[in-house]
C-alpha cells in the first residue's frame, strides 16, 4: 500500500470554530477505566498489521505498515493530534493561533518538550523537520499551500507557517505526519534518532519492536513500563494470536474477528465509530459515469442497509455519499438517500446508458470487506439491469493502474472527522488525490468560502452548502461507515476510542492486576 493511502487513514480532522483561535486540552478520547484508578507498570503486547516488504523506519517516509506507524507515532510527536472535544488539539505544540486573514499560523512548542536524549525541542528542530517533510514526494499534499521557505522560526519556541491562501484548517494538517526530529539528523541515523513521544525505542527487529516509557514526556504521566509491538501479515493471524493469549490487543482487526470473539468472556471488543469509509468511486470527467444522472442512478440502486448488515456484519452505519461523517459540522439534515430502483432505471434510460455492456468494478483485498462490498453491489445492480464484473487487483497493481485513473473502483479512507479535509484532498478541482477526477465550480467556491470563514454560524452554513453539492453531484458512492475494531484482554484499560491517528495514542493505557 502506498504512502498516501495508508497515511491518510490517520489523517482527517476538522477544527471547530472554538479551536480556530487556540489549541486547548482535549485528551485522546479514552473511556474511563473500569475497576479502579490507572496503575503504573506492566508491558502491553499489541499486534498490528504489516508486511516485511513494506517496512520503513523513516517518520517522513513511505509507511505501508500499521505496525511501523504505531511505533513511529509512539516514539515521535506530531504538532497536533485528534481530541475528544475538539477535533484538533495540541500535542508537541501547546497552542496554535491564526492571523485575522487565516493565512499565518503561529505554533508554540510545549514548554517542557524534550527529545529522549534530554535535548530541548527548539523551533529550529521543528522548522527543519517540517521542511524535510515538505520535501518528500507527497509532502506538498501533506502541507498544501505552505512552501518550505514559508516555514520559519520566531524565537526558540514559536514556529510560523504562512499559507498561500486563507486556511482555517491548517492545524489539522499537522496531525498527520509532522513528526519532529532533531535538526540536521543524517538520514542514516534517523531509524535510531531520539524522538519526543511518550515512549522511546528499545529495539526493533523485522517489524517487531519494544518501546520503553519516556519518564520525561511533556504530555504528562505515562502508565505502562513498556509496549511490545508484533507485526502480523493478516487480520486472521493476529486474531488467532489474540484468542490464544499471545498478545493483549489486536489493533484494527476487523468485523470478522469481532464476530468470532464476541461470545468470549476473556476478550473485549472495542468499537470506534466512523473509522473507515469504503466508497465506490465513479470517474466524473469522462467515460460511462461522466453523466451526473448515471452517478445519481448508481447511488439510488444500492441497498445501504444490506451492505452494512452483510459486508460489515452490522459493525457500522449507513452513510449518505458525503465523506467526513464524524465531523461535528456533518450535515445530518440532508435527506438520507434511499434505494429507488425505479428511479435509477429512469435516470439511466434518460442518460442513454448502455445496458448491454458489462462494466468492470475494480477492487482490492487491502482491508476486510472491501472486495465483498464490490461483489454485493454488483449483485444489487443486476436488479436494475446493470451488469457489473468485479475485478480484484493486487494492491501494488491497483495503485499503479487504477487509483486516480480508473472509471469505476472501490477504495477506503479513515478518520472521517473532517468534511473539509476530504474536500481539499479529493474533491476540489485539481486536488492531488481527486479520485473521481471531478470538477465543480460551485463546489470549489463553497470550499474557498469555508476556508476563509472563522465565524461559527457562517462557517456551519458554508459547510452545509459544500456537503449538499458533494451529496448531489460528486463521483463518490459512500454507502456506509465501518467501525474500527480492536480486541483487548480484560486487563487492558484506557484504550483510545478515537478513530485514525487517535487510536495509536496509547500513553493513557494501563494494565489492571
């Protein structure tokens, strides 16, 4: 899996209006621990998915493994992180404040922030790290509108980012991969370079790692003595290790494993709502789905309830063709699109859709349920006379041949807590990951209005306009949202409930006796 897809699973986030002016606390969305107060000590054994061929140790590099990202996210801090009250809260940065025109943002480094070797974190370290990140192949997409020379230091603890345009959402972009290293760290030393996070690296071998508590972490007390990360190449192998007691947590293991484990008293199923979208993408610029009536027909012929029930085993919710379902500003008042076979047939007939042709729907098995969703949709489409052949591609071939290029394919996105994040990444004209190659002037104008608006009431109204256009005309058929699912031993307390990057924040986890 390439960097953009995997990394974006930990992206997302949207600033509420209250968070535009400064980062306040917010926590990592853990639920109160049952059965007593947090206890110091112990080693957490956690499993995460990965492949030996995709291993990377560079925090700014191509990260195709969840196991590697978990290690990196615990060793290195990002400037901001997801929160349970505000979508974006400070992590390495204690505050972030905008200029009146929302183009210049000032990030204040936490006063006690230090690297694992004891050296204080300086603004120069942050500037060097962000510029290094910005210089990677996909760095422009991670900090859009912010050129490297517009990332500067103002004193020892303030970093200034200047955008080419008004950007009310710039702090959420620093949640993804703004991992901070010491200035001028040579590339060959980065795998062992000290971080600033709640844990420090003890050893790393072939995808597996042991991390030790950072007793001087600026974010507060860390409960665990250590975390041992084990890489598994399939959800089934990880679930089997969990069921046999080899690990304490199976991270992001999927609905099938949850269904197997729910009858057991010795395993808890932890659900994270709105964790993953698995939309069907229809190319809007040309080809058989260029006519908006055809795209609307496809959205009307899907049985969303059946998709959630069968593909997700009920571990999910019906969606309404708008990405960013967990955003506090998600427009729940837009009427839910429902199945209407007669209406779909009328639209297809009016658009002179070729019913004699068989259309290929390309999918992968990168995440559980993705290929199954394509197969079920193809079956449902036949009821409207639309013939679909499901074609499975290996992940590498999919991203080389189909992603951003194909007429009709499935995909997946995580951390759906920001409508604007997806607008900027996948829906505005010319966006680097515009999967449907969709261009809509009204949508672009609505997006620019949102980005330039700080007032809560006006911004909510502008966001609703943005979502209405996406709902009505985009190339996304988003039928449902999958829950994120972890399996945990009863002794594991304080696991995060937030999706995406929020779920790898394990500093509040503790082990009961």
